[in-house]
C-alpha cells in the first residue's frame, strides 16, 4: 500500500529495528497484502520473535510505540495466523511470532439480518471485517474475573477471535432467549440456526455482570 511507512512505529528510522519492520512490510506486500492471505498454504522458515504486540484494546504496537496508520495495521493483519497458542505473521518467505494480550480483534458493532439460515447476527471488527455468526464463526463465552461475569468472543478466521466490546456485549444480551439444552433451560443467543448458550436460566435471578 503506497504511502504506508513504519515511521510512527519505530523510535528511530534507519535503525536495524526499523529496517526489520520495513523488510516485513515488503514481504507482506509481495504476498498480496490485500485481504486475508492464504497463510495456510505457506510453510516458510521460522525467524523467531518480533517486538510487535496487539494490546487488549485492539491497538498494535511496535517496540512499545503505537502503529498509528490503520492501513499498516490492516496490512499486517492480512497475514496474521495462530499456531497453537502462538500468534505469527506469516509470508511465503518468513514467519515471525508476535504478542497478543487478549484477542487480536475487537467486535465493535453488531446488526441482525434475515438470511436463508434464519436470523443472523453480523459483527464488524475494528479492522472492518464483517463476520456472520454461525457455523465456522461461533460465539464463545468464558468466565470473567468476577462471579457472574462472562467475556464473549466470536471466531473471525483461522483461529483468530474478536472480543466483543462492552457496548456490543450489551446489544448481544438484548438478543437473548431461553432454550432447553440437555434438559436444562439455558439463556443464550441464536444466529444462523445455531443456539449459543451463555448461562443457566436459573442464574438470571442474579445480576449478570458485563466485562469491561
């Protein structure tokens, strides 16, 4: 993407670190650099770790400095993959590990649409991916740090999740209903013909905490 450079993400342009970032950018561009790349088809050498991190708030940082260009973040996100518990940026010529504090994406908006599979919840991520909740793009809920707290995520692609922001989490709860799952009434949400249980309906008598 012409015009993108790593200057806002490196303390001093011209240092070996800045050159390393520029080399990675060039490799990503050579691999396509627009939209999710076919990283599952590539088996490049592992070049170790890179001082690149995705913070819990969705921002990307290089050497502790925020990457201020959205187009540059999208460029790197196009080659982001997960291998076990490790997150990597993968091109046809190299693979480097990065740090992810929570999930690599945030779900920042939700809408509902009528589809052939039935009413479907559609999420927009902070990088403008549109994710239709259903088979292959499941919601999951994990316990939070306090009793009754749940943290929701939706699968975006190839092992990469988006955490729902607080506002989207509240919107999601507004779509909730109670269904019997294994003979137990469960509160959850339905999308594209799939029901995603959140917690036993009996627990709705207590306050449900929404994670920040």
